[in-house]
C-alpha cells in the first residue's frame, strides 16, 4: 500500500533514528552474536547488556527496515543485518562506526556549511578532519578500517583496467595499500608505492608483510600536496573528492611535477549524473562538504579540474577517468 505523503515524509525524517539504531547494533555486538542459527532473545540480551524488554523494542523497530527477523527459536539475520557483522565479506560495520559518530554530529551544521562553505567538522573540532584523525590514533584506525572495508568496489574498477603498459605505480593517498596490493598481486610485472600520512604507516606495513606482492611495494610517508614519488602511472582512488578545487589542483599539480611526459593518471571517483530515484552520490557530495569542505563532481567538472591540474582526460566512465600528463611547454 502506498504511503500517504505525510507518512512518507515522516519515514524519510526518521532516517536519523535508523542511523543510531544501526550504531547500537554494531557497537553492542548484536549483529555479531546472531549467526546462521536462531539465537534466543534472552541470550542476546546477556551478550549485549541490553535488557530483553528493551531489546525487544529495538528489534521491533529494526524489522520495519528489514534488519533482523523473528524465527521460531529466536532472532535470525536478514540479508541486510548480516552486513552489519564485522566478519561479513562485504561488511558495512566500519562505515557505521564513522558515519554515526563524528560524521553524524557534523551534519547538524549542514545549513552553516551550505551558507558559508567549508567543513562543518572543522568548525566543530577546531581543526581539519585528517589533522584531527592524526591526533586521535584510535579514531584514525577506525577511519582506516572503514576505508579498507569500502575499497572492494575500487579494487574491482582498478583490476578491470589494462595494466600492460605500466611498470611502476604510485597510489596517491593510498591508505593502508589495500587497492595497490591487489593490483600488484594480479600483475607481477608491476612495482608500487603507497604515499600517505605517517599515521597510516604501521597499518600499511603490516598489510604489506602479509601480501604475496609485499616485496614489490613500499610505503612513503608524506603529503601529496608537496612531493610525490616518480612513476609512470599514478592512482588516485576517492582522494580528490575530499578537497575543494583549489586544494585538489595542488594535488594534481604535485603529481604532474613528478610525472614524466606520457605518464598516466587513473582517477577512481564518482561522476555525478542527473537521474531519477535513489542515488547515493548526491548525498555523498553533501557529506564531503560537511566533513571536509570537498565535493563530488560531474564529468564536465572533472575534465576541467584535471586539465587545469596538468592532465588530459582520455576516457571517462561512471567510476573511472583515464588521464595522460600534458606535455610541458618548452
């Protein structure tokens, strides 16, 4: 039955309630305690520290959005709630961690961010988000875990690319190296470098130590605004959307200064497009504004930005832009 307009608006407005309910599911370990077999409510109450009467109320609300279900012998997973387990192959638990805490608070100042520009997070915390993460190691580790968990789609895009013409790859802002190591493992002729902040170094080196391609990969601690290692191919996977155009141009130009003529740049980003129905991208565009002062971009905006940064787009798709370094004018 179709909802009347008022109820439909209320359903959308209730999204903040769902967000915090998801946070409870992850933070309490509720999703992790439900496995392939039904679990009695009383047992879940004991594991989570939530009294059975209160847990009943939570589960009743969650069932309305397809999270958990009642079996004859206890609580069972749905396809949605299973993704909230930390050990799920496509887990979203690390994203729940970061989106329902600091990110949630920053969205309270969306109107200020829209009117004045810049990051609501920075206004609230007194420093840019990445600087704040560096000064709060536990929060930084949670953020890195979320980025690694979300890298599967980016890996698929990168692995589908033809790497036969490359020999050396720098993953600019490559985090713990998850994406680059996957590419190196699939292409033994490649060597690679992860460039990121010193706060990521230990996690990156630990991951490299477990990878078959670890001996062909190194970590360089530094700022992509300043010095970038030399390579014939550069990767920027969901890096540029963190920044406004001025800062993004600094990153692109730093790469162009290091790149030899003919070098390639592979940009993995969302390309905004007008369409009907639900689309995550316009909401992520607002999230980038709130958290970092950044933005998502249309294809025309990407082409202009990359050109101004010293790179010409040769091919563009919904998730990847292939670029070549412009020849320097003698």
